């Protein structure tokens, strides 16, 4: 099943109006601990929650440390989105070593300066434009005992703009399956 969403603009336009350096500087200037985080939904069945391993969540201080030391090579851009007439740059703070996404941001242009409209923490998380003026956060999900290299689960969550801020919907999650030998 292909869960990829269509891009809303050509790739050459994905980093406009702000460069990676401008976004990193703005993130460091705005004190991430003060940004609102969208509460986690509790719709998953208790049995499923017990199977899920502890996620790798960075504190605001750890995120700020990564931003300070990334030397302009820590943000990975996704296709931008236009929601309610506002263009949002979608970027993930990633590890320089392997591209692992720790937190994703939707960044708007407010009077010529970057402003974070949404911050989503997660395991290998990224934001993409959704349908109907939404943003979709995709991330890896680890089950108990899985090594850091190889999460078998996935999760998607849709965020909609209510005119003032983003509201998170239910999380949809599953486990990647591989066809058994001999089946097609």
C-alpha cells in the first residue's frame, strides 16, 4: 500500500521562503519548550499500547542541542502545504548520520520571519501535506524488543487547522507485514 501523498509544489520551491539556516536560527530563538504540543490521543486499545515499546522522544533541551550543533545539515524538507491560504514549510530535525527524524515542524512566514505553527515529536517522524487542508505526521513504531535499526510498526496522524492552531486527530497505526514464503 502506497501511503505517499502528492506534493503541492515543485521540489525547487520546497525551501522557500526560508533557508535551513534561517529556520534553525528561528527555532533556537523561540525557546522550543514554550511551543504548544498537541496531546496524544488515547484511542488505541490497551493491548496494542502494551505491545508498543518506549519511543525515542527528545526533550526540548536535547532538540535545541541538536539544532546548535548541526552546522546547517539537520533539517530535511518535505513538500510544503498551503492551509487556509497560509504556506507552510514542512521540515524534520534529523540526525546527520542516518537521516532519522526526531521532531517535525510546520513553519509559516509571519511578517518575514519563520513562525512554528506545529511541532510533532516522534520516532523517525515527518510531516507531509494531507488532503483537505490537513497535515499528516508519519512515524516509525517500535514493538517491545525491536532494535533501533528495525521498527516493524508505523503510525499516521492527521492534524487540521481550526483557524487558530492545529488539532490532532486519532492515530492510525499498524505493523509492516512481509508476504509469507510461497505466497504472492
